[in-house]
């Protein structure tokens, strides 16, 4: 009985030492968790405002292209910069699909109607 108690005490001491070692490692290697606390006061992160002049040339070019595409897409009803070749190919594909799958508006998403199944109590028994 004393042998088991001493081995249990040794295991407990090892666990306590491991916990203390882990706790000290966390304190040394991880940043303090005070900013994550909800009750921490007077800890405000500085707000950064990025203007167009602060962007590098690649970012500025990317944003300009996005804005240009946005204005073009709002002006045109269909795809941006679509020529007569695109329109011809689109109409051919729509005609082919209508021949294969029947009539209807193929440019519109279909509406699905699901009815509730009739459950018969006698079939479940």
C-alpha cells in the first residue's frame, strides 16, 4: 500500500512540475493576454486609414481596374466588352440547349416546387 502511495505521489509531483514548467514557458514566449480581456481599459488600437496616395503602384493599378470594370458593368446590361462574336456564340449555345432540353427561358434560374410527401401511417408499421 505504501509503495502505491509513493508512486502516486511521485506522479503527482511530476505533473505539478510539468505544469509549472509549461506555465513559465507560456509567460516567457507568448504575448500578454491583457488586450484580449474584456475589462481592460484604455487599450485602444490605433485606427489606420489608408488613402490612395499611400498605396503602392500595383495596389493602385488593381483598384483602378476594379473601379473601371464596375463602371463598365453598370453601363452595360450584359458582360463587359462583349463583341458581336460573343453575342453570336451565346445565341448559338442557347438555341442548341433549347433544342436539347425544350423551350423556356434558359437565361433565368429555374424555380423548383417541392410538395410535401404523403405519409401513410399503415405503411410505417
